[in-house]
């Protein structure tokens, strides 16, 4: 049974696949939220339309999981599914490549092997990229070049900054899966300096309830010393080591023992980040977590808490050395976002911390220095909307000569200036007091979120979040939200400014290009006098409520 989010995402994807424009959609959802099911529906539709599907995954373990899932779900249909990875022998790979080129394989699931030059498709129609944050930009662009009309569906819990930014500005479409699996509980998260005492308590608590522990130590040269430390700290625990530099057979043996419950603590590098699903492991400990990326931390935390059992995660930094500013920010974000479905929020913060990178280049993160972030976002989103309207006009008119004038008008609209925000200047003190929220960086981030509000339901939601996180709103913060409400209604009414002059509220409209002094407006009633391109309002003591009511009237 699909969730409402899944139904919406499936409908959006089907509509994109039937459009004349190739699909480029981002599907964002946490572990267990049903991304694979949505991708499977998209793949089935592509195959039924006579196209081939390529599914790119970062690890062989994940490739095997998807291969088994697709085989099981599509067993009743005439769909040929294959896997291309190092789990296949050279002879098997050659056979699969030959069948792919002849169109005998409908769906192929693989790792980076799929991007090799010897992989040829007869009729590639859909590319699905799972855990997109694990791939470089050149990998993803290579698959798109295989066919100019290929549809692309990207699956991720924490999209990289550039991908998320492109989705937010309209360059890419986005679908969110926000409905958690039944009975899933939020993961209890601790952030702080390394504490052997706390490590012992955490491991013993997990062992007492019959569970297992992931301990991530991402330095191979010191991992043996860490094992000795853990063995001395918790002699009753069975500790095993696993990392990517071990022989493949030895690593497989380690993973098998842990999966079978023969090991209590798996001391490993970040190889556990993707593809592992061990329901009995519900405590995660990460050493020197400040040196990890934000998406890495979130993916690691996703290794635990996959069932109905309460899970715990511990992110430790060095007990003596201070982390970098960015490292401290990442730890704060992971500590703040412990709710179910926090992947999207974490990706948004990653975008703020690392920047959006280059939309036309290969950098997938980095800050735009010359233009303010919000002005740039607004300009870009406006340009994307205008270009899409132009494409629609060209597609609809089919290039007929008699319609060229209309298309030229649409093209000229690309150069039209963007509407400026309303200026609000009222006799009230607005802001977030430092005695309400002491952290200056956090206040700045919240100011940015307030500036991004686009309707009054968002205002109500953010005000409620303030109360939940920081307590009752002080007067200045209440005024700040009131001013945003005034601004949004004024923008809808087409005003240029709302100001306080000589004891009156003045509502001004912008001057048109051909107007020099503006036109006189008719009076609206008692206390609402029309002037040149403006209304002069005498509201009295309850001016705040009357101002909102008047703005509502002007929007109608």
C-alpha cells in the first residue's frame, strides 16, 4: 500500500516521462521511506514503453540488494533484470554486455562498471542514480550523454548542495517522501568530546538487550590500536575489524560473522555507510565525527534504528583538540536534526554551510561570492520559469511563421526586470533578541529562513517551531512575524511599500514606466484616503489589525 507521498511522486514521475522534455527529477526521502518502490514503478513503466533502464548504485552490496528486490518484484512479468558488478565473473560480464547491446536485457543494475566505455545500450530510456551524493559529477554526466533524450531519476536522503540548490531554484524537479515507516522511532543522538566511560556504558547497554554495535574509526593505520583500546575497555565484548583494504574474502567473512550475531562490536571504517541492513545493530559510535561530511554522518546514523527498537548514536570529537568551525557546525546540525525524516533539513543546512557550487561547472559545492544568495536564487528561479514558458510557446506553436511574434514577445520577457520586494517601515521594534537565542550564527540562519517565507501558513509553522525550540516568543520576535505577514499581503496586493508617516500608515503602489507622478486613487472609506499612487490610512489604536484587514481587501 503506497503512502500519499509515494502516490504523488509516482504521478509526478509518470507525467515527466510522458512529457516531451526529458525528466530530471530528484526523489528525496529517508532510509525505509519507499524510494526504491517508486524507482521500481518508474523502471517498469520505461520497460513497458520499450526502453532499457540503467540503475547506478555506489556499492556492490547495494547492487546485490536492488538486484534481488527487482527480481522478486518483477518475477511475474516478462522483464529481464541483470546485475553488472565485480560479483560477476569476466565471462558473465561479457555475456551481459552483449545482451545489453542487443536489447535483450531490460533493466541492468550496477556500480561504476556501468559507466565504462564498453557498456552499450540499444534503447536506453531511463537512468536511476541511487545515493547520488556518493558519485562525482563526471560519473553522472557520462550516463546522460549515452542518449540525449534519456530520463534521469535521482534518489537520495541527503542531496549534495548543488543538486538540492538546482531543485530549489527550479532547474531540477523535486519530490519528497516524508511519511515514515510504521513503529519507527527517532534515534537518540549524543554529540561531545570522546569519553571512554560513555563508550563503555553505550556498548554494555546494547549488549544487555541482546543487540550489536557499529564503531566507526576511519583511519586504517590506527584501527588495530583502537581495537586494543576497546578490548581493554569492554573485555566482555567480542570486537572484530572490517575495512576496505582487507582482502575481499576476509572482509566478507567479517561481515558474515557480524550479520550472524557472532560479533558484538564491528570496528570499521565508513564501508558501513551504504547498503548494510542489520536490524539487530542499534547503537552507533563514531570517533572523530567532526572530520566527516554532513551527509556521511547522516548516512552512518541511518545504519541503526531501522526497526521498532530505540536506537542510539554517539558522535565524538577529539577530547583535547577543538574542531574546525565547519566541523563544529556539522556536529550541531546532526544533533539538532534527530526527528524522523530529517534528511531534507540536513541537506538544506549542508547547502548553507558549503554553498551551491557551480550550476554550469563541475564544482558541486562552494559559495557564490559576488551576488547575494537570495537575490541570486530569486533571479535564477525567475529566469528558469521564463525559459520554460518560452519552451512551452515554441512547442505549442510548432514554429509556425504566424506565431513568431508571440514567441518573440515571450523571449523578450526574459529581459524584464524582476519585481522588487515590498519595503515595510512601521513603528515597531523587530528582531530576534540575543537573550532569546544567544548563538549569533543560529540567529542569522533563522533570519534567512524568515526572509524565505512565502505564505502565511509557513509563518505560522515557523512561529510554532520557535516556541517549541526556544520558548514563548518575545515581543520583538512577535513583531518580526507580524511584519512578515504585512509584507506578504502587501506583495500580493502589488504594493511597493508600507510605511508610517505623520501618524498614518501609507500604502504606496509602484510607478509605471510611463508615469511620472502617479495617478490619484479613490477613497476606500472612513480613514482610508486615496492619494497619488497611495492610500493614507488613519487606523487609531488598533492599527495593526486594521492594517492587515485593509491589505486583505486590496488583494481581492
